[in-house]
C-alpha cells in the first residue's frame, strides 16, 4: 500500500553565526534566488508579531500563539496535569519580531517552568522542580543553538561516554526524523577523531526530542583522555509538513500469520533487503519473534529454492521474560541475491522434528509506506498483565514518528477503547479492551495519523570549546 508522497530537498549555503561560549552554527538557506516556501519557513522559523496591551492570563497568550502559528505550548504541574495556577497568572509580553524560541524562553521565565517533553504536536513545560535531562545521566556540553525552526543542544550521555546532539523542533514540526548525519572532532593536540552515527539515534522516549548519537572511530594505539576543541556537525532532517489520518488496512493482512512449532510460536517480522549504505549491494534481513519457548538461533539456516541450506552471514538473538512468558527476537542476515526467490525459500530450525518456516507473503509482516514512513505491524495479540487482559498492537516505524495516541483500531465502524500505550525510539504500541473484539468479529482495521508531505532540510553547526573529553 502506497500513498502519494512529496519529499523536497531544501538546498542551502551555510551562514556563520557567532554565539556565547564561542559556539558557532551554520544555518541552512536555500541556494538560488527562487527559494521554496518550505525552505524559507524552516530556515527562518516562526516569527511572532504581537504584544499584550494589558495583562492577560498566560493561557490566553498560549491559545493566541497556537492559533496564529500552529505551535502549541502546554504547562503541566508535578502530576502531569495542566498547571491552573501558572496558566491563570496575568502576564504582559512584547513578542513583536520575536522568534518562537525567544517567546518560549520568556514564557518559561514568567511561569518558572522548564522543558519537559514534546509529544503529539505540543511542547510541554513543567513547573516541577529538577531537570529530567540531568536525572538521566545526560548533560549539555555547550549552549543550545537556534537554527530557524530547530534548536540544537550538544550533549553528553555520561553513563555510556557518548556524544550526541539533541534536536528539538517547533511543535508544528513534531515528528521530525533523521535522514543522514556526519560529525568530526578536533582534539586539543590537533588530532582529529571521526564520529559515526550510532544505531541508538532516534526519538528520546522521555523528552520526545530527536537525539543524534555518535560513536568515536578513533584508531589511535594509545587512547588517552583528550579534551575536545571543536566539533563539526551536519544532519539532514526529514520534516513532516502535512499530516492526515490514514487507513493502513485490515489488521489480519498487516500482521504476519503465526507459525507454531512445538511450544514455540514464530512470527516473521521482516524478510527483505536492507541497504547497508548508498551504493552497496545490501543484505537480506530476516527477523523473527518467538513466543512460548526459546530456540537456538545459531542452528537456523535458510533453505534456498534449490534446497540448499545457507548459513547466515550474521546473526543475533535476545530473550526476555515478562509475566512468565518467554519472548525472543532473532535477526539473521543473508546475501541479498537470495531475495529474488524468497517466496520459494524456507527457514530450517535445526530440529528434524520441526517443519521449516514459510516465507511467503502471508507469513511475513506487510510493509506499508506512507509519506516517507515505513510501518510494520510486529505484533497484534491478546496479552495479560496480572488479572487484566488487553489486545496489544505494536508498530515499528522508520523514517519518522507517528503519535502513539493516533493509533486507532476499528471493529467494523466501532472504534475500540484504548487502555494503555508505550513508545520507544522506533516502536509504538497501544492496547485496547479485548471485549470489543468479540463484537466486531475479525473485521479489524488499523488507522494512524501520518505525514503525507515531507521535506528534507539540512542543519550544520560548529561547536567550539565544548565541555567534553573523549576517554
């Protein structure tokens, strides 16, 4: 299933900005005289142009900003509820010719609030004391840099000794994802360290910000701690511009048909070629989830169309137990040329008593591409926590994010009542009341709110004298 998508590239020429602590940023701008409207918007960011002539409640000011710009700001208390005391405070602001970020800073100061998180198209401030960022072993290593519609904060994850850049977008561009990124560090002794994007990059589950993590690729024999003098960073972002609710289709056609072998129930989440990088031949990736029993992943082989058993070039497996239920994830990699005859291939489990797993279309989770997003349903089943049962649907999303609250399940024309949710960097899951499933029979359909128009936008920064040491 494919929905027409528009992806535009906002080309640019860097402009040098000088900031406090000798932090400098290269702000993107479109090349040529004819800049696209989208490029100008992202490059310039939202500009406000109003002032409160007489004191008004803070809630009225926030409503006005949301109405005029599409940027929604919420202020919550210690319990995560709207802070009525802060919102009812009478304030006066002069936001003429001010950027969204300048207005946000003034609002934070007036309400004695700090950034909490960004989700579902709104930026949430909290009046609760303490810093969420600091409590999670993360700290900024240089002041935040504002680049149009985005705010970049160079940071360090102290527990893993990892450098990352936190990218926060204006709320109306919530769901911005990473396309590509590069970075390099110059050390105090003049040497350079190449930084590569880490697989841990993605949307932070606590703050909702896009975190671009980097791993040090330093091949020096003597790895002594050295002070970082300068970091050059560039990232191309995928920014959603338009969204709408999309029907992904019948749930039974999206999720992989389970295959039972003994006590174990197998689901093939993925069986497709993934490019390693641009210009590469790629690799055939087969991912499985196993429930009810643990299997020896090292014994699994791919039986090709000719009946030959192929050993994976790479393999990995992880197992965990929740409420006494064993769940295992397995990833296998094979040469990409085998994908041409994949429907005729099978997976041998290394046990002569077990039939090989089928890899035909109905036994593999369906990939749905919408507006630059790639979505797979990796799980759809009844689960039990304590005495409570629910029907859980888990999605894997690449190329951006979808608001977890936008995941809806329908039995016929009736929308099922949600009872819980969870989210990670590239997965969202939502649980529903299982009793409603009986009323709607098997006619379940899944809907999500997804971007239908996406633009590529590049931001660059030169961070000088960060408070950072590579060990």
